[in-house]
C-alpha cells in the first residue's frame, strides 16, 4: 500500500511552481501522444515560459497580448490572413522557408510567397504584355530556365505577378484594375527561354490597417516591401521555385518589411534610352529591360 506521505510529495511535484513551471506543464503530457506533437509542445512550453519569466509581464500587459492575438484572429478570412502577416513581419515565414529549401549552390533561392498569388492566371505566349492598365514604365523581362548544370529546362511553367504602378495587386482593387492585371503564366521554349512585357515594379506597403500594421508602427518599423516581381517556376523533376526578383535601385532593399530580400535575387534592371532598340521592341524610349535566368535544383529523394 502507498504511504500517505509519498503520495502527497508525488502530487506536490505536479503542483504549479514558479521555478519549475515549464517542467510541471510538460510532465502532464499523456503517454500515447503523437511524438512530433509532444516534441513541438514541449519546446513551445519551455520557450514560452522562459520568455514570460524574462519579460515578467503585468496582468495588463498579458491581457494586451491576448487582445492583440484575438484581433489578429478576427482579421483572418478568405481574403486576409493576419496571422501569416504576423509570421512574415517577425521573419518566421522566411525562416521556415529557409529550413525547408536548402538548395545546392547556384540554384535560384526561394523567398516569401505572400498573400496575393492566384492560381490559374491567364496563360500567355512568350513576349506578351501582362500590364493591362497601361500605367507605369515599360519593362521587358527575358531569360532562361536551366538546371544546375546549365542545361535548358524546356516547358517550365513560369507564373508571374506584381503590383500595378499605384502599388496594389489586382485582387486588392477588384473593379478598379482590370482582372488579372499584371499576372500571367508563361512556358519556357525548347532552349529554356521565356520572355514577357510588364512595367517596372515599385515598392508598396503590406496591408497595414490591422493589428500587425499597428504593431509595426509601435515598433518603429514601416510596412514597405522592396520593389519586386513574384515568380513560381515549376518543371517535372525539379524543386518548385517560389521567388522574386528585386530592382537594384529600391531604397527599401535593406529594410524590406517581411525580410524577403536575398542578395542573389537582386536583378540588373537596365534603362534603355535608345530609339532604335525601342522601335525594335515596339516601345517608346526610354524603357526598362532585365535579363533573369532561373536555375532549378533536382527534386531530392526525400522531397
Ligand atoms: C507580397 O509580396 O505580395 C507580400 C508578402 C508578404 C506579405 C504581404 C505581401
Ligand atoms: Fe509582392
């Protein structure tokens, strides 16, 4: 029979105790818990308790934190995902992406997807113009899709999207911008080449009218993203690349609100002020031109 004293001391160790708080909580884990969930929850509890011990919040501060999380959840719907925005501005989206996309040297790196990707955008022939609202400085984008040995990847699918010259995606301005403005799907040819016409991207703010925008302001940060074009490049047998190319002259490159800039993704946008070249391109001078090659890594066995 169990001694009354030993039962009491066993229970006492499971009672809450400030010094052992995380251990007390984690010791409550059931016996048949999914091992990954067990690992995740133990680590989260350990670090959350350590953070609370370091911060020593007042009750008012803790309720303010709960209110912030509540308002963040209330701002999530089919069109707006404030929790992803929170993960973005804290650099967590980029960290999760980096952990999951360690690529061989020379392969095009990933960056953040963002909330404005739309499946089934219009398919275009190479050379087509995706700018349907006629605003902005004309841009020609061209390059090749190759593998890490420099061999062409024909029939790669290149999905592209960007904001218009006012800094909004088409889906943010339904009825104001033409549908599918500045987005399209292209296919690389037998030599891996692709090309299209667009406009030079500008920097723009991430949605900042919610709790995450307020938090950014309170932390003395601005909401601006460095000017970019988004791409998803896919081809059978290769790791999909979700990425951007950035203009080199954007003042927000070193302080992109979501930490999406990687030096390997800063492209050489050239302004071409040459009447002959403009006539050949069917544009007025000056116009912008960027050559950008995508280098795909083969699918890894575990992927
Ligand atoms: C974007 O680039 O479209 C984006 C990325 C993260 C948050 C908001 C927007
Ligand atoms: Fe974007």
